[in-house]
C-alpha cells in the first residue's frame, strides 16, 4: 500500500483521543497524566516512522514548484480566467514578479517546512536505537536534500543550520549560506542516503537508493560537475533496476501518465497523492490531492475522459510544433483541445491567454475523488523519471567531453521509445539534440525554466528575462524584513 501523507493530522487526532479517553474525574484521579510534545518524542521506532511520514507529507505541497517551473519558462503561459486570476502566476509568466508574491512565498515556506521536519528527526537521530534506524535517517536525509535542492534552485543562497531545527531569532544571526555550501550539504545527505538505502522501498512512495543517486546526479549536473554526474548516473543505469515504461512486456507508453502507469519501473521517485480526502481553498497545502492537476484542467469542460479545471499553465503552440508528426510523445504530452473537441464532441470555455493546448500529462481525469474535484485529484507527480536519468547522463557525458557514443546511446533509448530513429551526431550537434529531446520529453513537468538557467540559455528563450536578475527568484519580502538586515535581497529585486 502507498505510504500515507496525512500523519500529522492523525497525530493531532490521536492526541485528541488520548485526552478524551476516560473523561470521568475518578478515572483521571487514578491515572498518571500522559502527554506527548516535541521534546519528549522519538522514544520508539513507530515515533521515528510517524515523524518521517510527516516529512514526506510536505512533498504534496510542492505542486506549486511544478506549476511555476513551467509557467516561468517558454513552454507555457500562465492562463487562468483573467489577468487578475492568481496574480502571482501572471507575474512569474511575464517576468514582472517582485518580493511580494504569494506563490513564490509558498515555494519558500513549504520547502523550508520540509527542511524543518527533516531536521527535527536528525536532531534526535541518536535518541533511540532500533533495527532499521539507519534506513529512516537515510530517507530523512534524502528528503532534506530534495527540499534544499528546490530552495537553492529557486532562491540561490539560503540559510542552513546543520542537523538542528530553526528557532525564532535564527533569521537575525544565521546568514544565507553560499550556494557552494548548500550543495555540499545536499551532496553529503545524498551520499549518506545512497550508502544506507536499498533499491527496493519498504512501501510504495518511499525513497530508494536509486532516488538518491538520481537526485545526486542532478545536483552535480546543476553545478556543471559533469564527471561526477556521469559517474553516479551511470551507476544507477547499470544497476538494471529501472526501464523506460512501454519498452517491456505489455506496458503501453500511452498510459505512462495515467493511473495504471503510477509507480512503474520508470519511476525513480514519485510523489504520492490521493483523491480520498476533500480539500478547500482555505488550506491548499492541506490537500492530499494534487492541486496542480485541477488548476491545469480545461475550463468548463464537458466530455469524455477529463474533468473540468481552471485552465492554468497552458502550453504554447511553439512547443507543440517542435514535435515531429511521428513522435508519439506529442499527443500524450499536450492536448490539442480543438482537435479533441472535434473528435469527441467535448465543449469548453476559453480561458485567459488561451493557446488551444493543455498539459495532458497532468490533466484531471474523471474519477470518484472526494470533495472539490479541482483540489483532490489523485494523479501522482513523477518527480524523477528514468527518462530524466538517461537524458541527464547523456548531457553529462557529452558536455563533459567524456563519451559521446554512450551519450548517443542514452539519448537514443529515449528517442526510440518515442518512435524516433537514432541520432548520430557528436559534439555541439549532440548537445543541441539532447537539449531539444529533453525539452520534448520533460515538457509539462516543471524542469524547463531551470534547465534554461543552468545552461545559460534563458535570456535567449524567455520573454522578459533579465540576465543577472531572473536566474533567481526574490526572497519573500517578509523574510528580508524579519532578518533585520542579516539577509540581502537577490540582485535586481
């Protein structure tokens, strides 16, 4: 069964039940008071496990990273109902965002919440010994690395505090660590995770050695450490633990982003969602469903297969036209709504910045989800796919001048799955083809903006992008104010 992501809510419920049991005065007089708080926790394996699931829980809030990672790029436009529908999305789309942006604030807050929950475990990692503790600590370090990597991608230098929780006042004394120090912690955490985890997970949805290897390879690639990236990604590939979905047995590529394709052999790390618990706009991060999916749905849609949504994050015609006619990825990555309506009789309303295209990978499917269908979609997010691993390895091998023939092999594995022939070029021609196939393979998954930034191509591809400014997003204004001059704002903001 999938690891549940609502443990914190359950802990609160448990505490409430403890308080309610035996409510008569006689019973209370005879019973020693029993309380649980943050400072007398971690006394058993179960408590470490509960805290670990609490750290996993925050992953569900990172849906906003995926949406904005596409909206900021040249792949999509913000969309929505109007120019005032989620102003933060519109500003990021137009590169007019400022330190006052609720959606960028969410990226900061929710990823730091993940770091804080991981640090809570690490602060107490030696408190109680039990068989399997190293595995739980390894997963914790993977999660801290995951959240920290997101933060350094978005904001550059960030405060880090080792294996301790942040406390009130730290913002006035702990500096924003240089990017090199942030990456050093990420690398250390992931190496620990690699050394202390297996390729198999105790439960579906939990990180594995492969998850840590893939994320470490990505962290190296973002630093242009090509040899290190190639080494760890090659080790992962050679492990034989993963394959491209649709290339083995009766798998069908067209199902990769459907429910049947969840947690497949292509999934190196996947964030779990469920539609079994309703949610509301008052606390989007409380949803157990994938909020991004409903936000990307077709506005006022009626027809087969899909549910209606809010029409955000709409792909542009340019990226749709980059696919060749015989590339099977095109129509299962991007939905041409006019062609779909003509084929099926579906109806819909055009939203703001309507392009005629939608992100089919994460469109809401018709299902029995509870509550608001737009906020409780069960679609898992494929955070790291094996195709991503192959393309990252190909890039590291090629850009590092290490082995173009092996880079071709990895690239062509992805191309062949898409129904395309082998690419045989080398050098810069191979580099450009890897970049192109990476854009096409990963479209709609939140990686494009950061791929452009880390390879120095953002200014040439993103309208409004200012070199020396837009490589990073601004630190939220309130964080700068709370620091009382301890933190400087990112350049240009």
